[in-house]
C-alpha cells in the first residue's frame, strides 16, 4: 500500500515510484531560460514608481499568498517528497506551518510596524518632533538553500515584500520539484516586476550576483557565503548571511539523560540531519557517556523502527554528491550505532561515532547529515578547549539540571542562538531573531525582525518655526560656558 506521501507524489507528478528519485527529479521539466536583466529592470522601475509603498496592498498580496499556500499544502508535500523523500509531517512542521504562521503574524502587525515611530526629542533640537521612518531598500535578492527549500526561499521573501521591496528569489537547483512549485506559487500572486523566482544552477546564481542589488539575503554554507560577500562588496550592498558551523551540544552530569537523548534524536535526525542548527557533535561528561549512547540507540529505534531505511518518517540525503561526502566521513571511524548506507537510495542511517579526533574529516567542518560524533570531557577546562577549537557556531545547546552550569555556558560563548535542555526549538519563536555571529553569519530575521532587516531606518527631525533659539549660531563669543552647562545636563 502506498504511503500518503507517495500518493501525493504520484498524483502531482505522475511518477513511477519504483524508479530512482534522481530520475524523478529529471522528469520535472524546468525552463531555465530567463532574461535576468529584463526582470531586474522591470523591478527597479516598479519600485521607483512607488508601487510597493501602499501598505494595504502589501497586506492583500500576503493574504493571497497565505491562502494559496494553504490550498497547495498537498502539492508542497509531494514536491518535497520528490526531492528527498521528506516525510509529510516534517514538511508541514518545518516548512509549511512556519511559513503560514509567519504570514499570519506579519499580516496582523504590518500596519503598526510600517507607521513612522515617534521617539523622544532632545533639548538641543527644541522645539521638534522626531521620528524613525521604515523605508524599503529597493530591489532585493534572496539566495535560498536546498535543505529546507520551501521555507528558506519564502520566509525571507515574505519579510522583504512586507517591507515594501521588490524581490528576486533564486531557489536551489538541488530541489527541482520544490523550486518549480515555488515559482508557480509566486507567479500566481505577484507580477514578475514585484516578485520573481529564477530557476537554474550555479551559472544563474553567478549572473545574479554580478548585478547591482539594494539588499542581498543568502542562506547556505560558509564557503559560498564568502563568495557572496565578496561579489557584493564592490557596491557596498547591505546583506544578511545565514551560514552554519559546528554546533556543540553539551551534556552535563546533572542532565536528564533519557530526555536529552529523545530530544537530541529528534533535532539531529529530522530532515536526515540536513539542518543548519542541528547539533553537530555531542560533548558529554565522561561519566554519562555510556548511559547516553544506550539511550540514543533506544530512541532511534523508537522513532524509526528496527529498519530505519523502511521508515516513512526518515528523509534521504539530497543528492549523490552529498551522500558521498557524508559516506567518506565514516571511513576509519568507530561506530557506536548506525553506519549503514545505500548509494542507490542516498540513504545514511542515523549514526553515532565514538570519540573521533578533532583532526578527522568529520570534525573539520559542519557535518550537515545524520552523523553525530560523541566526545567526552573530564572537566570544564577540557570542555572549553574543544568548543574553543571551532569558530563561532550558528547554534549551541546545553543539557543540565544545574542552572548555574547552563547559564555559564550560554553566557561564555558567542553563537547565533540556542537552547537549554532542548535543541532546534528556538527557531520556532517568531519573537526571537534567527541568525549567526562571526563566521556563522550576520543579521537576523523572523517576525518583526524580518521587517526590520529589509527596511532602512530613516531618522527624521521635524522642527517647529515659531521660535529659533540663537545659541548655536555664530558669532560664538560668550556662548561656550552656556553650551557646556547644557551639554552636561543632557
């Protein structure tokens, strides 16, 4: 009997589900022919004509987008299943539901956010009324990744459009079914001169980066992030870079090990580990290691059954290239659990590794897959040395019932965001900005932070004319003592 995901996939794309997913993706006919210069010119003209400035019109378009996404929920699930067998539950929980929630929140609050904000004036400008105006930057480029291809294409674009910008979205060619559907959805809601989705590979991305933009939003790896930053630097283009890193997950001896294992198995192996904020390695008190690894084995079985490859709840690696990269990381390692692979299915089992060397390939860069190294520490100095071995991560997690220990860890290190006694969940709160620091990126978004990211905060002082205090004007003779007294009181 077909799973629900397979039924959706067959209904939407007419796939023979017995053939390889690679062939499935190749069957999706995508037209990459597009005049990028023409699209950009039309968007510049659209923006300069002031057609994005009407806030009620922005809200109406976002409402229409929300309604369309709700109507196409089954098609979205089918597209993600076609790209890498993503389970329907994960698609809803980590892609569709987050977008719908974001749209609902922005639609509700956009009028308030877009209004000029009155701020306290200063005696030096008396009499005046002072304001902060939120002005859209203009023409925005969103470069999206493949791991959450729907959410990470649409979420930043929503913020940019809500703020009154025009947008070009370049989704990943690694997720062709989702990218094609994203293009169709946007084409149904927005004219191309306001929002356009451009499909294609590296060549399309390179051509886009050669253009002049008013803002660039990139989500992806650190090496590609450097390329993007270098490409836009000559034009001094403001940007947000959402990158990654080796995210530590510290487990203190006071932690509830069974609960920690359950939450870590969920957060690490959702999306087959292809999540930028998933735990990249475990750093556990050596006295708790065996208890933890046994608990993880139990939780993997509880989540995915005896044969994980047959589980309908476990995704696949996105493509052969990434499968081979991850498979190579397993070479020469001591495997505690998992380790099974299947090249035909781009399948890598949830895997625990025992104490890999910091010089090993698996500990060099972000893993971005279902491989979880387990390292131990005997004292805090050893723990600090291991964490400090790597640049600023995008996320950090700590499990401990000792709140003083947790607070010390959370305050000591620079990282984008994180949690105590859980993993990944901080991304779900739209009242928290999501972003990196240092080598894991810069800038943040979600909720109002998305609106703020895509607006320039313009300072305006509205002076009255009924009086003009002469203190500031030359000649200055005899005025210095008075200005000194005034400035000291401010």
